[in-house]
């Protein structure tokens, strides 16, 4: 009987040690990710007088920007290495409530890559999503929808698909509209 009780204690100790080591290894594996993640939430309200009534348009945005951390190759083996400028992977969800009820009427989800200083401002209208650049010197000069290998000129992001923004300095950036839904 005594040897059976002793074997049970050894078995329990080994099991607990194994569980502890497995948990530690799992936590260590996921804790060593080299990336910055920024999550931002923005609420906007615009009041418009329509047919003599004041209507409040509510826009709700959530943005998740992820940037991998890559060190400059010229600083390899040095202390205090500089980071390389890697574009952010941005996922943005925009919702619009354009009437007096408490529910959102339209939802758009976007995916795009942007540099450190490239910021876009999105305003959801009843006809589509208006895009502008925060940098007034380098404004957006045109928006084209890429469809079946053709470039279709448009002013707004108004459907699911791939869009190309053309800037004043000639740069071109892509935005993918993943979801464009009327919620009513």
C-alpha cells in the first residue's frame, strides 16, 4: 500500500511539473512578438438641418494598426539600433447612423497599408465613403476603382473592391473595401 501511495505522489508531481512547463513554454512563445499594435476608437457627430428638422449623423470608427518591428541592417550588432520604416497594416471599421433611431445604418470595413506619417480621414456619407489626406500639401487628386483589370474613375469608395488613391506628388496607394453593408 505504501508504494502505491508513493507512486501516486510522484505521478502528481510529474503531472504538475509538466503542466507548469507546458504553460510557461506557451506563454513564452506568444510573448515574444516583435510588433507594435495601436487600436483607436473615434466618434464623430455632425448636425444637419433637413426639411426644417435637425438631424444628427453619428459616425463610429475603430482602427487597428499593426507594424512589425524591423531593425536597420546598418546598425546590426550595435547597441540602440534604429528601426526601419515598415508600413502599418491598418484595418478600419466605420459605421454611420444617419437617422433618429438608435441603430447604425451603414457599415464599411477597410484594409490598407500606410507609412508612419500617412494618415487618412474618412467621412461616411449617404452616397459612399469620402477619403482625404491629413497632409494638405499632398492631397488626394483622384480615386480609381480597380475592376476586371480596368481603372474606373470615382469620387467615393462606394462598394466592395480595390481602390487606388492618387496623390498630388504622384504616389499611389491601395485601399481594399472588404465589407460595404446597409444594415437596415
